[in-house]
C-alpha cells in the first residue's frame, strides 16, 4: 500500500512538473517571437512571409512541446525550423520558376543580391547562421546561446567567416 501511495504522489508531481514545463515553453515563445521574426525577415525580406514562417515554426514547436525534456533552446530550434521551411520553399520555387529566373535577373551585374546570396551559400551552413544572426543585430553572447557554442568559439568563427565571405565575394 505504501508503494502505491508513493507512486501515485510521484505521478501527481510529474504531471504538475510537466504542466509547468509546457507553460514555460508557451511563455518563452511569446518572448522569442520578435527574435524569430527578425531572423525570418532577414532571410525573406518580406514581412508577411516572415510572419507566416514564424507562425508555422511556433505551431510546429507547440505540436512537439510534449517531446521536450529538460531545457530546450527554443531560439535555435525555431531558427532551424524557419531555415528548413525557407529551404523547402526555395527548392519548390526553383523547380517551378527555373526558366523565368534567368530572364528576370541580370546575373552579370556586380554587387547584386544574387552575388551576396551565392557568396553566403558558399561559406557553409555554420558561417551562414553566424553571419546572418550578426547581421540581424544579435550580440556575440546571443549568437553563442542560439547556436549553443562557447562565446570564444563564436568570435573566432565570426572572424574566419568574415574572411571567407570577403574572399568568396571578391572573387
């Protein structure tokens, strides 16, 4: 009988803990929404598309909130979801509009957004994430928290990424 009471009380505590964790995730989403929006806006350059992406990311986080155990870096998780959504959208649009793109954009114009985008694509995923977060106004500390690495590592990667981007962009 003692074992049964103890188990029941443990279940009650666990249920209470789980509801607190879920409530904290919802509250944290409210806090990080502007940061996710800035990231999406920097990637899409369109406020409506950025808002749609952030809402979709928040929806996916809320759908999976019961799977989170312990502390989860929701900013990094949300950024990853947004990046994957953007990549999915781009791959779909590239398949449909391949011929229209060549006619609409002058690829020979130096310094065009295409050149910058191509240079960003060539620096690698780690550098892309760091450079984009920095361009959005995040501090080194915020970037280190978002990508879950030490501050010194972010600073050294930033230096290498800037050099690599400059080298690729200059041609």
